[in-house]
């Protein structure tokens, strides 16, 4: 720079923000592209701090600077940091082997790669206005404490996304199926952008009744990332493009489970899966139903040539080691590949699924056992008894509606549906009673039969 400082992005640095004199309420990681980062906050004066642990051991603030949020449009903010004496930017990406560091996951490095720099410019402290303290606040309605925590069981973090009444109902059913089969404490993460206001009011009540924690998360689409105009493709993109920054830095791992699945096994088994050094594990697409052989596009043409001996995986269920994902800068890699491929409107037909499968030569996928995802479209009936989850993927031959399919192929689905519907009716009745006479009533949701 003009003052003699080497300038470059402090890629992989973990930072946090909080009001002066208070604990931090949000944290994030600096991306490789332009040193971009963003956090959320309500109007006020904030301190931006380097997160304790490896980031703070490697870097220090060159100059302390407060941030004022006073508008919906917060101008870009630049924060200067420098390496501590005797430290190098590459130290930020050392592989963690210390038991203490593994146990205290906030100390784990968040990204990978990088070159020697004495200082970095961190750009675009964007989207600070909006989420606020509520984004991380853990009150009675947001986080349900489980008695099993006393037994030393890990909290299993599950990520899902839904849009529209049908998928919100299916998401509720999926949650109940996980809760009924898993002993560990559960914490669900939902993309805030696509949920209806009624469902966001309903989730805290469902969490209290069925004893699970939850948070709503979001990430404002960066201006330098190729945009998506169709809502469905935008939803797909959010499933993979921001995994390194979507969750708090101390979340070590996350499972993604599609809203239209029913879980039949304890997901602790999936949580504990040894990924053999890979950053994530996905289930290969089913290959045992001969009736849909002609629709297996990945076994012909471009995909056959590109994959070679590699498998094509389905995006309905996967597990991500967030510690390694951040340390190896996989988020930066996927966003870079996405920016290249998305220039062609004919590429990435199944956006997130095609992206991770295309990237396998650079970012290998650990193939999870087939029984972790069974769907009638691609899998044989003989494999169904061993299924640990059942997915309602559309059958291109029949185009059967999801609800009709669910009632036909999942014996326990109707019970889960009725439990959700009865609770929703109970909540709506209570809301109606409190709301007063007609014209002033505004319950959580009307009754909608599926």
C-alpha cells in the first residue's frame, strides 16, 4: 500500500463482532476472493475482533476500529491485520492434532491455502443490519436443552432448507422422524431466506414440544458471485456455496437432510462416519432400479466422460466436516468453480449436485453407504428394508405427487403427518382464542390437509 504495508486478503482468518464490552454475537471467516466477509447486527456500534484460538495466535489487529451500523446500506468496511512476530499466514492452516484444540472447536483454523503476507485487507463487512443478536441468541424458544446432554452425547447439527407450504410440512415430518430415531441432542439450522413467516413462528413451538435446538441462518449473496434468478436454483446454490460461513465457527460438522426425507436410523451413526480424510460424504445415486435406467444421465455422454470411474452422488443427504472444509478452503474452491461453470446457462442443471460431482477431481467425495438414502425412483425394492432414510425424489416415469408417494411407500409417514397436523391445529386454536373476534385473528396457519 501507500504506507509501505504489503496488501492482500487475510484468507481463512476467523473474526467476530460484538457491542463494546459485551460478548460476541456473530462470527465468520474471511474468504479468499477480495478478502470478503460479512456478519449481521442490529443498529449500533460494534467492535470487530479476531477470534480467539489459531486466528488470534497468528494475526493481530494493526489498528482497532469500531463499526457503526446506522442504515440498511452499510458501506464496505476494511480491517487491517498483521501477522504476529514469528508467525506466518500459512500457520493459519496447520492441521489440528492437539486434543485440546480439537476439543475447543472455536480454535480450529477455518480455511486453507494462502501465501506469505505480513498484513491483509479484509473487505466488505456487509449485511450487518438485519440479523442482530437474535441470530445467535439461545433462549427458551430457540434452543431446547436435552436431558441426554448429561450423558455426554454430542449435539448433532442438521441443516435443511424448505420453501412453500408443502415443503415446510415435509420438513416438520423429517424433523420428527430424526427426533424419534436419534438419542443425541439435536440442533437444526434453517435457511432464513425461504421460509414463510408462519413457519418461522411455528418452529420455536415445535422445538419446545419435541426437544431440539434450532437457529435461522442466512448469507447475503456476494456481488462478485454470479447470481441466480430462479428461486429453486437459488435454494440449490445455498446448499453448498456458503457451507464454510453459514454456521458459527464452533460448529464442527453438519448433516444435510432434505425436507422430503423420512429418517429410519439413528443419525449418530452418520455423524460418526469416518470420511477417510475427505471433507464431505455423499450417497451415490441409486443404480438398482432397472425401470429408470434410461434416465441415468450420469452414465452417458458428458458425465460418463468427465467422471470416468468416479461415482455420481445425490444431493439429498450429506455430511460435512466443517473443520477440514474451512481449513482446506473448499468453500473458495467451490465458489470459484461455480463462477466458471455458471457463465454457461446450460451448465449445472442440478446446481449443487452437479457442482460437487463436477469438482470431484479437485475435491474428492467420500461415498456413504447406499442404505443411507433409498428412493423408489433409482433403487430396487429389495434394498428398501435396509434403508436408513427414504427420499421422495420424483419418478420421471409416473410423476407421482410427493404426498401420494409418501403414503404409499413409507408406512410411518401418516403417523408423523398426523402428529404434526394435530399439533399445528392445537397451536392455531390457541392463537385464535388469544387473537379475539373475527377480523382480528391472525393465527400461525390455517388447517391444510395433505
